């Protein structure tokens, strides 16, 4: 196959294109936290972090890090004008109360029906802590997932049925991988974009669940 996969930064930048102005958005750990540095200055998006931040901005310049301003991934952030930080209990109330327009999460697996597994691989030495992932999966109005299309060993991450522990049932609305963008709809997984150089048949061969070509 002669194609170039999107980098993690490119996946994050692609997600920004689909976040509407004025949206309240939670950024999960991993690729999602990179989204903060790609939001253009003319777009007002209120970023939320489950540890108790609202309206934070991109990473600070080197040497200007504030140890009190970190996101859920323990990465340094900046605060925008009007931003706030607060108790994580209040933060979870926002998550569970339906106040977030979008949650952008990472994933180990996504099933054809939108089931999400993103907190545990089932390995005996894995940290067994779901954290706020399940609250975000069911509390946000929409759930976007960012992930590599396959594992490091080439196994599909988009599967017919989850084999990893469940985070949320039928919660994923859109999947962004290093090879494509997929809408998760009631009648199937609809591919709306494919990376240049990748054919639909090649994409399907790297996916365990059936896909529908909408490109």
C-alpha cells in the first residue's frame, strides 16, 4: 500500500473542522488534548477538562508553565479570558448533566453499533480505572473518537463487536482515524473521507466491521 497515514496532530486538526463555533467541548487524554493547539483565533470554542477547567487554551510557551493549570492528561495549558477552574465534583456535574456539546475521546476499540471501549484492554497489568470516560460517553450530546485505524500489530480497532471492557453503549457519533472519517449511524458505518492513496477496499481490509462508502 502506497499511502501516508495522518499524524496524531493531523487527526486533531481535522476534528477542529467539525467543532462548531460556541461549542462546549471536553478533550479526553491522548490525541484529543492536541486539539487545543489547533483552534483558530477567530473560532470561539469552550474547552472543558474533567479535572475542573473551562475555557482553557493551547499549551504555554516553554518556561511559562503554571503547575496549577493542567488538563486531565497532566499536560500544561493556558487559560483564556473568562476561563475558570473549579472542583472536579462540579466538573462531573457538568459532564453528567448534559452541558457538553461534544466529548472527544480516544479508543482501544469501537464497535459497528457505536459501542466504545477506551479504558481497559483486559490485560492483567492494566490500570483498572475508568475515570470520567463513562460519564463523558453518556453525558455529552455527541461523542467523537480519535484513534489509529489499527493497533501497532495491525489488528483492527473498528470491530463488529467489542472484545475489550465496555465504556459506553452505542455512544459514538463519529470516528476519526489516521486513514479516514466515519459516521456511526443506525444503518451502519458510513465512510465520508479517506486519506489520499487509500482505496475503499484497502480500508475495508483493515476494518473488522462492514463499512459503507459515502465518499
